[in-house]
């Protein structure tokens, strides 16, 4: 038996804000040493080793050792190596070297008694090359009961099913509305306004009210911060030229972009009255999806924003989309798909339209299904409204989530999950098993690794 304690260190590590210079220097040296270890291990196997967590090295060494002995290996590891981009980097190598996942335990919380508690989400992965017909997959039900099942194969996402890697798609399946990232402002602070700046500008230029719109990024959505954007169209150029308060802001954007070292930013200086990237007309009703969702949350807190809302590249949006789609986006089953397929940024789950929404399997919905989901979405929005002015961050903290909001989400999950299998799923593992089965059918098996 070989026992060890691989450090749970992600691909990128930043020192705490209050760290002194000595601590920062030490952390930098340690990070460089870890990267050097991974480079030695994975050189010749992949060029993307910099994106792997440090624990990946232990998996590779265990599998390489197993090539020359009749050994098996099992590691308690952060769940990040079985999510997102790391799956496509690490696991094809593991499988190519002849190893198989003989047993696994899906997500569970790990804490210890150390002064700085290591509160992380872990999995257990057992590797071997026995080729036995049945593997054991352990998990925990939604009610907290331990579960286990014998399955034919466990894939890299720790799901019973074929070894597949979900591939991004540029467009959603036929009949489903797209979700787009918001436009990148790149405006140097001249087109985005605080409440005070907006009020002052309207005192100077009252007729500019139609070009001032509410803008949302990450903090505006989660924390309820209020900001506005100057949203000009080409037919507003006369208005800009007429008022120095507007012209000076537009000129500030032009100079800022011309001073940039980036070619794309310099090129956008010829339209300084607009965001560098324009993704919407500015008149749509927006289903807003945050780019990042905290790991402790149970749902993606998508919201519905009124016509005339602008979103930046720090959020995703579906423009003039159906409320039934909002119900799907805000469901538990969509959350677990995003968590498994899209991975994380630091400790937050990262949303993706091409990898998350466009690949997400949804059964064919009847008109009654859509009507039921629309009602569920309305109930979620009304439950939030009852707690105004509580922010999204307040409402979606699992420890303090209002009971009526939790009930609205639970009802939404029940309606949607009955569309999938005629009953509620037992846990997230069962949710993902069904999704992977549907995904394989949706892609015609083309996603096989």
C-alpha cells in the first residue's frame, strides 16, 4: 500500500489579499515548483497540462505504476478533475494508458480539524485494469441517504455510461432559442454611469433620457448595484453633437480606444458612441444568467429584466425568450449539468452558452409542458419579489433562502423532472445519468471519446 496526501491546489492560485510580501513570494515559488512537476509528468502527453489541478499528477503516476504491476489505486480528490475542461485533458490520457474507473463516490463535502479548514467538495475515484463487468458507483440521495449501484461503466464525469466528452456547440438544438454573452463595453468609464452621474446628465441634457438604460453585469445582478449605460444608435449622432456633455464622453471613449495596444480596441475607435461589442438592440426583455454561480448555491439564479435592459460581457442573456426557458435555466437539473460540464472559475461554477446551454438535453415539450413551466417561472419571480429589496445574493444563500422561494423552486423541479422521467430524480447522480443518456442520443453517439 502506498498512502499519500496530494495537496488540493487548483490550476491557478492567488494569495490572500492580506498576505505579506514574504508569503506572496513563498506562494509564487511553490506554484512554480508545482507547475514544473506537472510539466515533467505530462510532457509528451498533452500540451494543456497548465490547466490541470496538481492532484492530476498523482492520478497519472498511479496509472503508470499500474502498467507494470497488478495494482489498483484510489484517491480522495477535489471534484474539479471530473468537471469542465479538465475532463477532456486528463481522462483521455488515463484511459489511453489502460486504466478504468472500477468504483467511485460522487460529490461530498470534506472538512478537517486544521486551523484553516479545508472545506472542499471531493470525490473518490478507484482505478484499475481488471476489466471486470460491473463497477460500483456510490452517491448520496437528495434526502442524505447513502446509495450504491452496480453499473457496466463509470465515465470521467463519474456517471454510469459510456466514456464520452461533451463537445461545445455554436448553436442550440433546432427549435431552442439561443443564449448570448453580453456586449463588451471597453469604454474607459465614459459610457457607464452611476445613479448620481445619470441624474446630473439628465439635468444638463433632459432629452437624453431615451439613451440612458439600466445595465447589468455580475455585481449588478447579484448584489443589486444600480448602474446605467449610454446606449446610442447611429441616429443619435446629431443629439451627441448638439450637447457637449454627451460629446465629451464619446470623445473620451475614442481617445481611450486609440491609446489601447489591442488592434480590436483601436479598430472600435471609429464607433466610440457604442460598446466595443454590441450584442443586442437594447429594446429586448432579457432573461439574465450570471456568468458565475457560487458553489454553495443549489440553483442558477437567472432573472427576468424589463425591456430596455443592457447586459455586459459579465452576464449571459436570452433576448425576448419564453418564460418556460427561464424555468429550465433555474432548475436543479440544469444546475448539475452546468456544474459537471462547464467546470469552475476558482470556486464558482462558470456558465457557458456553447458548452452548457447548447448541449443541454431537454425532452420534446408539449404546449401543456411549456404552460406548466411558464407558471413555475412566474411563481419563482413572484416569490423573489415578495422579499424586495433583498438581493440575489441574499435570496440564494442556501442557509437563509426564504421558504416560499425554496418551495417555488422545488415545484419547478418536480414539474420539469416529471417531464424527463415521470417522477422526481433521487439525486444529482441520477439526474446526470439521464442527461448523459439523452446527450448520447442527441449527438448520435458522436461524442464517444
